C-alpha cells in the first residue's frame, strides 16, 4: 500500500506503534518494563566513580548513572531525566539537563531563549511563530524550541502545546519533596507516535491492526540476522554483549563494483534496521571489499541516511583492519527482548 500509515495496537499485551511507508515497516515502538526515556526523577546522590567523573544515584527504579559531574556530595538530591535504556546489569543513564518535549514544542529550563527549527525557512511563518512563543512564554527564564512540525500546524494548537509543556516544567522544577521519587513518566509508544511521526499519514487504532496491515509479518523478518539488500547483496546483523557486528556481503555479483554497490546499499538500509531492532552502543561494520578511494562515497551515503534517522549516532571512522565503527545512542530496547 502506498503512502504512510500509523498503526496503534498491542503486542503480547504491550502497547505498540508501527509506521508503515509504502507497505514497508519503517519504524516501530514497543513498551517495555524498563523506565522510558524522558522519565524525570528526584534522585539522591550516592557514591562518585573515582577517575571516571561520574556519579551513582538512587531512584525508585534502581541505580542511575550521571556522567561528567564533580563536587556533588552523597545525599544531595537533584532532578534528573532518563536519556536512554541501560545495558543489562548496568545503571540507568540520566542527565540533569531536563527537556519537556511534545509534538510542537520543547521547553528547555537550562537553555534560555526562543528558538525555531531551521527546517522552517519561511520568514513570515518564523515571525508568526516567534509572536506565539513570546506570548505564551512571557517573562519566564526557561527556553523554548518550536519544532519543524509547526510549519503547517494550527496556531491555537501550538499555543496550547507550549502552555502545557511550560506548565509541566514549572510543576516539576518547583518540586519540594524529599527522597527518591518519580516526578513524570516517559511517553509510551502511542504518545510517541503522535509526538514524533508528524508527517501526514492514515492512522489505524483498530484492534488487530498489526495483523491486518502486515506488521506482524514484518516483525518475523526481524528475528533473523539476515537482511537482503537491493542488487543481490546482504547484511548479517548480530548483537553481542560488547558490540553489534554487521557483515556486508556482495552476493553473486561478480562485477568490479560489486563491493561498492553492496556497501552503499548497506549505508541506506542499516539505520532502518538498527532502529527497528532497537540496537545501539558500538556498531562495527565489516564492509564488503572495495578500493579505499571509494570509502568517502560510503561515508557520505551513511551520513545522509543517519541524518534522516533521528537517533544520535557518531561516525567514529575506519579501523586499521578496514572495519567502520559507529557509536549509537541506546534509544530503544532490543526487539529480541520485547517480542514473544
């Protein structure tokens, strides 16, 4: 089926949302037992990690780890926000830089100023949005970012969104409680779909929508490490405890450019596969053989695909053995831990 579809359903009792683009699964969100990114705690400082510049914190959901902090005494209470999912056996990753994010607005208490997405280029629209932002934020010292979804949105809806996020931020920041406590929960899959999948799409909320729209069939393919590529090549994506290994094969193509074609196809497909499989951390790509002069073309294609992906990924570069390394934020739970 052509076009975009958002299907809201459940998998094994878990809330889930799927984005289909031209009949192909493009993104997937499944609720987990772990605290969702965006959750805000009043946490209690425990012990610093000497030599690492980090600090363990107590939260209602277990230990959390705050990076790059110094001078905080054990017992100090602070507001922190979950930034991603923890590896098995490790503490929750958190930050003190709180964000209150919705479909149109992001309130940033630690970064004052009114900002508008660079994707909104029309000067008249930017001026109109700036007027709305000033009216709603008033004299507050908190910052505001208006997202690209504001381009064609109704002005009243944008104003309501700003007002709601600013009120939530004020409520959290004025907290006077004591001890470790959860102040706000992170958004679930259905809210995240509304918040982040903003391009026009048909929305299905019928029970059994995943089966009717082919989502369950697409999920079955994610259980295999093998991923066919256009042009006859393939990928094998295999997570280990230390890293995610990606092996690129050129298949039966015997031409001189076979390796380059397979690697370019990998660059275009890999971000989608990592996103759907919920894989992050260190990614090591064993590229198909190609001349070193073609590496730039591969990097350019991969960088462009990751830019559209939306999950923070650092391109670390080539190793002496000819592997390409990425460092990717653990923004999703591995799908193998969520599917029945």
